[in-house]
């Protein structure tokens, strides 16, 4: 009988140790997968350091915008059938409001005519909005491969930063009272 009790106790300790080690391995794998997902997501457009392409586009308000006229710019690419776009759109709008004119804001919506009217109206309240088809000129120039994706463009020089999550952009909005 004492042999049986000792075997059960030993087996219980081994099972608990196995469980703790398994949780540790799972945690490490999740962290590793998250890092890879963020790295892959951040490669959805021109990488930082790439020259900013010159462009000319017509906004939904009928205004022509050019790269030179915008200066320092926060740009976002969206698609109406993208769940992540719907999640990040309010954050983009709030960030654009917080910038309070410090940077130009340009949103490019890859949609067909008549799609995403509510999203376009929301974005138009905080910046310039360009609507174009999926393989449109702006998406092609910026080599957009997924949505949403955001970038900081300096007034002169290469792309400063790109990201899938707005929080990853090195941007410090100032609240002016």
C-alpha cells in the first residue's frame, strides 16, 4: 500500500510539472507568433526608408491633392470589407483629430463606387479622402498588400514609418487646449 501511495504522489507531481512546462511552452509560442504577425503586418506597404512616390489624386470633395502640397502626412489605407479596418477606423479618426492640424491626414479607401459611404463621410471629417478601386494608383504607388495599413510621410525624404497598428507609429499627438 505505501508503494501505491508513493507512486500516485510521484505521478501527480510529474503531471503538475508537465502542465507547468506545457503552459510555459505555449506562452513562448504565442509571443513568438505575435511578433511574427506584427512583423508581417508591418510589411503591407512600402517599408520605412523607401522614397515617397509623387502622386496626384482627387479627393471626394473634388480637391486635387499632391505629395508636395500635403507636406508631413499621416496616411491610412482602408477597405470596406475588412474587419480590421472597421476596428481601426475610429482610432485613426481620433488620432487625426488629436493631431489638430500638425500634419496633413490622407485616407485612401479602396472601394467601388457607392461602397463604404459611411466610412468615407467619417474620414472626410478629419482629412482628405481618396476613393479608388482595389488596384488603384495610390495603392499601386505605395505597394499596398493588405488592410488597414498606415504610414508617416515626412515633408521631404523617405517614408518615416509604416504599421498595421496605429499605436506602433512613432507619433506623439499633442492636445491643444
